[in-house]
C-alpha cells in the first residue's frame, strides 16, 4: 500500500493527474486512511502504469476507459478492441501526417516567395504579406485590363 506521493514517484505521474484520473473514473484508491489520505495497492499502481503506457500510443482517456472495462470480459475481446483502436489510430495519424506535410509545404513555399517589407508596403497588405494571399502586381493587373 502506498500513499499518492509515493505512487507519483514510482510511476512518474503527477499527483494532480492521478486525482484527475480518479475524477474521470479510471482509477480508484484501494482505501483511505482515517486521516483521509488515499492509499493505493499494487493493482492500482499497475493500472496507472497501464494508463500511462496507453497514452503513449495516442489513446484517449475515453478509449483507455473502454479497454479497461473490456478487459473484465476477457483477453480476447480486449485484444480485439485494442486491434480496432490501433487500426483507427494509424488511419488518424496517417491523415494528420498528410495534413502536416501539406502545411510544411505551404510554409516552404511562403519562405521561397518571401515579400520584402518595402514591397509589402507598396502592395498594401492588411496585416502581413507572409501570411496573406499574394496580391497581383500592377503589371499583372494592367495585362488583364483591355
């Protein structure tokens, strides 16, 4: 049995986070002392370590809660759920990577097309030419005029 401070030191999870997990129903202290201090058994410490490891895979607290509940039904249903969640996570991460790659490419393009301050002042950008869409030059506007 360990007090919350000891549990925090052993797991690397801040006390505030442990209390948050309790409030979210992910973790319960085994007992409370007469003084009101939370007391945790090895099982709760292992559950806390599980939560920490699951978060490293990008699982949300909701997903972790689902896994913990499913584990009571047996290993197979739990592993099936984890496989499904991992597959969904991979798809989410692939979409996010594509979005981040597109953003990186837009940033690189803007760096290559950097507008010097003097040119920006002449063009009359609203705030910042590095972020706003490029304004057509005077010669481009003249070419489009009949």
